[in-house]
C-alpha cells in the first residue's frame, strides 16, 4: 500500500508524487524499451536504441506523453496515441544533430530549406542552430517536471490511478 505520510520539509504535493512513483513498476504504455531514435543526424535513425523514457500526463488532452531520451543527445516526445515515428516535440537536439546542421549549412552549403528537409525540421530551426556556437549544457532541456519522473516505466492503469488520486497534479506536455 502507498504511504501517504508527509516528510517535513517537502510540500505535500511533491512528497505524494514522489512516493507514488516508487510504487509504479509496471511496463510503459509506450511499449517496452528500447525505443527508436528519430535523430536524422545520427547513424542509428529509426533503430531501437533509446533506453530512457519519461512519462508525463497532459491535463489538457488527458493523454500520456512519452519523452524519449537517446544517448546521442536527441530527446523527443510523442503522445500515447501517436504513431511510433511521430515527433510531437523535439526537446533537445544534442551535439550530433547541431554539428550536422552546422556542417550542412556552413560546409556543404545547403540552403536552409534543403537542410530542413534533410533533418526533418522547419527552416527557422535550421537558421537558429546553424548559427549557434555549441556550448555543452546550453542546449540541454531540463524542466523540474521531467526530473521528478525520470527513468520510470509504468502502465496507463497505474497512471490513471495516480492521477485520479491526485486531482491537483498538473503536468504540462
Ligand atoms: Zn539517437
């Protein structure tokens, strides 16, 4: 059974959420790992190499969001109802992707549009990243929400139970 006790120093919400996570051991609604990497700049595009997933709940759509974090630095998210190859949002491009983007524009002299097609993003993203000076840490995307439910796998039933019991939990997509 879940221990609903409150640890001094933590807010009730944080404490409850953390304790509930520890009780969830079931498999992910996104299937078993490894998940496919959708980094067009990597040599393992489309291959099942992603070992880390974070699952959040979108209050607006009432759907679970999976964020897939590949060791190549590319992090993307999709909803539980999305096709496996759908990218809902790229949360972090990573160094390999950024270097490829810069290489296509600066060395290969691709047009922004051609590079956008090659890397499967919009031209504004290409313009932004082809001009960026990569600094380790600067491009990382980390939100507090992501951290709270890192490296967890569970099934939807457990999640719906968690959410039903914690109506005030709100996790943005
Ligand atoms: Zn990857």
